[in-house]
């Protein structure tokens, strides 16, 4: 069986050294040009009103200020993990292995929606940096950041209509509603519930990648079984992405991530490292219940997490999700793009930025 060569490459959740670190996305030369095209399309849409098919949209940003805030995060290239996943999935599923203009457009829509959610998230989290730049809420203001996020969302949903696919459009709306649910769940969460943590993680991060991968399969005209495999892959890789993000909040640096670190405790959040650490240090429970609001809570909780096995177990959890994602891919026909997705899933688990 041609696929069996990948089985030994599944990562061992218990024995993967925390020093095994990688970066993720970038360097997939088969989609380099398409990613560049997508980034150009985004700027073109936001400044000139052209959609991804070179057609002139109904309204362009007439206020110069609006175009400059809207394009702010697209001047530099972020990791672009979501468009990378969408493009590789589309190539893996399309009958001739090529990328259609619909798939580039889908990647563009989801990258814009994702960026809109980050612009709003930085207001909620009072962030200071994002993508190696001053975050929009700091560089401009909270008010302008909210408006900028709204504008990105408006433009991405307008672009979505050009796909003329109601099912794909419906998934986009579902993602948006679930992102909001996830944020509300996070703002209101209390107590030590791993189930709630996983549900919140699905809603705030995995839903977008799940439904983006599902949409990609639908646009490729796949049968339902394949659509479901793509969906399940997206769900697993999306869970891993956020779980590693929660880990890196404790272990990484602003230089590596291009954004603030050590913020989750200050925001009152008990993510996987804390939930695991609380099994070893029960004194964390009270701190979690009061959302680390008492003087000294953040410092003490951080110390307990670092000396617990919470960080290693969190990496292990992410690896389990990545392994499940790889198992899904093994059900797809063998291709260069499918194999690059396998590589991406492996690096996702061990990434340090
Ligand atoms: C980042 O989480 C935030 C998200 C993944 C989702 C944010 C969603 C909203 C604010 C709902 C509104 C959505 C739209 C589309 C306007 P994080 O704070 O853990 O990650 P970070 O460290 O990158 O900030
Ligand atoms: Mg945040």
C-alpha cells in the first residue's frame, strides 16, 4: 500500500521532544504564485473595488483613509495558513490537480474574513501588536478597528456572492456566527471544563478551517464522502492550530510570533496548559474560577504551568489532532498536494511560530 510509508511518520504524542520545533506554511512552491495572486487580489479589491475576477465591484473605498486601514495587514505577508490549506486541498481534490479561479477566490474570502476577526479580536483583547506591526486598535483606534473589521467582512461577503454557490455561501455565514459564539463562550467561560475548552476552540478557530476545507471540496465537485473527509481534516487541523497557539502563548516570544505573548492568563483564560496543570496543582482551580483576577494570580499560575507537565501534554494533544488530520488525508488519492498537506499537518504540531 503506497500510503503505508506515512504511517511511521505519525508523531508520537508522548515522545515528541518539545525541542522539535518547526515553522509552518511558506515554501510550498506549487502554490507560491497563487498565494501572491490572492494577496494582490485582496489589495486590489480593497483599494480599487476590483473583485478577484478582474470585474469592477459595485462600490470602492472612496475615502483614502478607509483603503489604507483596510489594507494595513495585507502589506506584509502573514503565514497565510488558511489560504495555503484551501489551495492545497483544492489541488488535491480537483480532477486535474489544478487550481481553479474559484478556489483562489475562496482562499481570498476566508483570508479576509479571518483578518477581520483578528482586527476585532485585538480590540477585545486590547492587543498591541499583530503580524509584526502595531495592531490596528493601537495604530489607529478601537473605533476605527471595529469599522475596519466590518469593512473587510463586507468586502469578503460581497466577493463570496461571485462564487454563486448557496451551499458554500451558507457555510461562510455559519462560520461567522460560530466565531461570534466562540468569542462569547470565551468571554463568559469559568471553571475547569476540558469539554468547554474544546468546544470553544472549535468555535473560535476550527470552524473556519473546517468549513473552508468543506467549501473547497464542494467547489471541486467532490462526492459527499470526499466532502466529509475534507471537512474532518479541516476540523482536526483547525483544533491543532489553536491548541498550539494556546501553548505558544506560554512558550514563545513576540519576535517569533509577531504578536503579544503571555496574554491569556491576564485575559482570564484557562487554556489547555492551565487545565492540565490544574490536575497536578489543584490550587489553580480557585484562580481559574476568579479568572486570575487577584493580585499575584497571573504570576503564580504561570509558574505552576511552567513546572507542570501541562505544556508537554498540550503539545501531545495537538499532535493527536494532527495525526487524525493525516489519517483523513490518507483516504484521498495520492498526489503532490495531498502529500504537502501531510507535511503541513506534521509541521503544524511541532511549530514554534
Ligand atoms: C484569535 O484568538 C481570535 C479568533 C480566532 C476569533 C475572533 C472572532 C471574533 C472577534 C468574532 C467576530 C468575527 C468577525 C469575522 C468580525 P486569540 O486571541 O486566542 O489569538 P491571538 O493570540 O492571535 O490574538
Ligand atoms: Mg487575541
